[in-house]
C-alpha cells in the first residue's frame, strides 16, 4: 500500500515537471505557441476544482471513489495529450489530466488519515515530500532523453502504464482496509463551493497573465481571489488565526516564497553572474537534496513540530536573504549553493509537518475538505507569489533584487505565523462557507 501511494505521488509530480520541460517543443510542433500559457493555467484551473470536489467527495463517500476516478481521468488526459494533433486537443487533455491528478492527490491524504495510525503520519508525509522532490532531480534528464530519442508524445504516453502498475499495487494494499463509506448526509452548498473554486481559478489565471506587465489584469485577478479564495479556506486563514487557519496560511506563505524565489534563480545565475546552465542547475539540485533529507528527519520526529515549523521558517528566510545577496556583483556567486541548501532544508522541515498537522486538526469526516483547503491554498498562494514577483521584476527593469525582497517578506511573514498552530483536535467544522 505504501509503495502504491508513493508511486502515485511520484507520477503526478513527475508529469508536472515533465510537461514544463517538454512544452516548448510541444507548442512549436503543434503550432500553438500563442496558447502556451493556457496549457498550464488550464490544468491549474481544473486542478483547483478537482481538489475542492475531491476533498468533499472523499469525506462523504470515502477516498476510494475519488481516488480511482481521479486515476482514470489522469490516465485519460495523458493519453489524449499524447495523441494530440492540435494544441487545442492537447489543452483538453491537460484539463482532464489536471482534474484527475487533483482528485488523486487529495484522496491520498484521506487514505493516510483512515488507514495509517496517527503516529505513522510523519513518516508517510516524509515519503510524500520525497516523492515530489526526487522527480525534480532526475526528471529533467529523463524527459530530455525521452524527447530527443522517442519524441515528446512519450512524455505523456509512458506515464499511464506506470500509473496502472502503481494503482494495482495500491489496490492490493487497500484490500480490507477502512476506506469505504463516509458521512451519511452530504453537506449543503457543494455546488456553490465548486463555483467559488472555478472563480478562484479564473482569478489565479488573470494574475498569471498579468504578471508580464499587464498590471490591470494583475489587479483584477487579485480582487477576484480576495473575494473567492476565502470561501475555500478555513475561516481566518488570510489573517492566520490560530489552529488550522495558520497551518494553511503557513503552507501557502512557505511554498509561495520558495517557488517564487526559485523560479528566478537560473535566470539570475546565468544572465547576471555568468554561470553555465549546468552549474546554475546544481544550485537547485542542492536545495532538492536537503528538502528530501529534512523530510526524512521530520518523518523520524528528530525535532518537535514547533521546532520544525519555527526553525524551518528561519532557514527559508535566511536562505532567500543570502540568495538575494548573490544578485549583487560584489558578493561571491558561490554563496548561491549554501543559500539554497539552507532554504531546501527549511522546506523539508516545514512542508510535511503541515500535512501532519492538517490531519491532526481535522475532526473525523473532515480530513478530505481540510486537505483540499491545504492544497488549494498552497497552489493559489504560489501562483500569486510568482505573479507578483514577476510583475515586480518587470517594473524594476529586470530587478532581481525586487524578487528576493518580496519573497523575503513572505518568508518573514511565515516566521510570524509558524508558532500559531495548535495540536488539540478541533471539535467543530473548520472550513467556513459550507452552506
């Protein structure tokens, strides 16, 4: 069962990375460069809806139905994209794939909650974190080899076979486990909540499209998100209220700061500091390795959860600050390597600890909806962080310093939020606006 869980997480993560690497070749061959951004934003929008729907579905009927439906949709989307004869057909496949992958991701959290004893959760989420990090290390080389030898279509068409194998392992492991059934009555307002999810996806897409200097789109997208996103998160998330809201807020701040800072690292090291793409890539690899190592430490509960969150947040802030210093010519470029090693270590402590706390702070029958809130918050906060820092980069005339100043502020905000979690179980439903 554990092998099947980790394999599915790895495949979803690998496909996410693989598509980003292969998409320039895909868009050029299909003549769809003008639709390049939609191939990503469309999948993201479908994933937000899938995450919200999957969380409630898993709570209501158990995780099996959304898990296997999501796996089927993930496979169907990959096959459709791999067989695409036009960019529009490929985008349709990406929509189905993104929706299915989101159903799988949130259902797996509920499987962990229902099957594994609570003391095992840190180890399982440590494995999940590693399953996301490892593809970022080996994925680029594998994808490059596949594209150069077999063609880009096999980036999509090879994964369904592996998904079926992983699914069979998981199916065998789940036999006889308590993963069927859920709440007797559905919560009211699910259709409305899915509507808010669609509006959230629209707002995130507008911010993404406005990040290249179209500031009106950026502002409109942000306003839409301020209206829609709170409907999908625990009440008080945007002000980091104590308990589950602060857990969701910290996940968003940490991942947003990390990914917005990481996106610009290769560009900065290559264009400003004169490193080769290979040497620039080593900086990211170092962060991925320490993320995996710190996740392993978290899984063995070497430190307390408070230490993981506070110490990890300190490490993220310090690493981003040091990487920001590398943007200045007088600072040795070699500082980039330890800087991102420290940042990755901090993420490895923070990220899986927040997954554990989400289940711990969920009342029975709320694991799915709270896990979906955690993942929606992470995704949308990351989109907002990347969009805003990209806009600052453009406004500052390729100002790398502006990106790192903004992400450092996010990391420092995370440092303030980190101590605000609580470990006692909540007694009442944690997500607002359910009706």
